[in-house]
C-alpha cells in the first residue's frame, strides 16, 4: 500500500512539483511505514497564481529545496518514483482522483482508497448550502481529533502524514 500526495503547478497531467509517499504494510493489526519518498520537481509551465496561493512553491523555492539534487528535474521522468511504487497494489490518498490524474500512464494500482470519499458520510462536513460534502483534510483531522497545523497544510509530506493518521483512526482495513 502507498499513501501519496502531490502539489502541482497546473491541472496538466504529471505537472507535479512536490511528491510525497509512504509505503505501508498491515502488521499485527496496525499500519506500519516501511519506506518513504519525497521530492521536488520543476514545472514546464509558468507559475499558476491559483496553485501558488495554495502551496507557495515558486521555481526558486523548488530549486532551493532540491539543493543540488541529482534526481530527475521533472516528475514524469523520475524512474525512481516508478520503482518506489512497484509491487504496491493499493493507492491511498485524500482526494484520490486528483492524484490519479497525475499518475496517468506512469503507475497503476489494482485498488484505490480515498480517505476523503470514505469519510464523507462519517465526518458529515457541510457546504455553504448546508448539504453534506466531501470533507477537506483539515475537516477530517478535526473529526478524528488529529492535530492540524494550517500553516503546514499543502506540503506534500504533511498531507501524507495526516492522511496516514486518518487511515489509522478509521475502523475499516484497506485491501492490500
């Protein structure tokens, strides 16, 4: 199983500028992290102001975070990410459809588990019209009593860590 989160610059497939993932095993009734992946990538597109407003990642910050890294500059060229995902049958994410859009043609998983969709009828977050909506990551954390730092939100590593905590709080065991 792999929990994944991407920060992106545009809605173009594979325009990932930050990727974080943890590989899990279900051992003795609990989820255990067995490996981690985290990288920053450049975008081939100009900075999208709407995306920037969410994650505050500029090309300059990405270059600084890469700190002379020798891995691929672009997400869709990173063979090590593809290798990291090999053998994992289940993809887990909060808003999995977003991540799947960026995995297109790179990596396939047999099973998908979305902590956002799975918690819709549990968290019962309301939209502005008073109807139940898909809960955001912070709303789901609040429901489960998980500490949440709004200043760390939309960092791929932070979002993966919170998705992992949500998964551990959920009663349902994900298929491996």
